[in-house]
């Protein structure tokens, strides 16, 4: 039973023998790095970098549900990229354009 499941996984069109498996796996590294950057002060966050991460996540979240075979790893990593990018952009925008009093009032 386990051997047949392993063989089915190995030979799947989006299995480990294809780029469709490995590309999203490497994208998880970008998402994890962006999560690690949550500890960075907002003044060190880059608008272009976070816009690119967010746009990539939003665009490919949509298209990962259209391709065949469905690649749920690709969908998940792109949702994570969009989410972390939006969070980082929100931090940066609050830091650059709102006073501390305004941010405190909104977060209460």
C-alpha cells in the first residue's frame, strides 16, 4: 500500500521529478525570509521588493488554480507571499505616512 502511494506520488505530473514541484518549494524560502523580516524596522523595508512579492503572490495565486494539474503547493506559497507582502507594505506605509498617534488610535 505505502509503496503504491509513493510510486503514485513519484510519477504524478506535478511530482518531484518536475519543475512544477520544485519551483514552489524554493518560493517558500522567499516567504520564510519575508516572515523573518517582520523583525526589521519599517525604515529598512523596500517598497519595490515588497510590491514585487505582493504582486507575484496575488497574480500567481489566481493562475495556480487554472493550470492543470492543480498545484496546491504553488497556490499556498503564493497566498503566503501575497499575505506577507501586504503586511510588510502596511507596516512601511504606516511608518512613512502616518504619525504614531494616528497608528495607535487605529490599532486600539
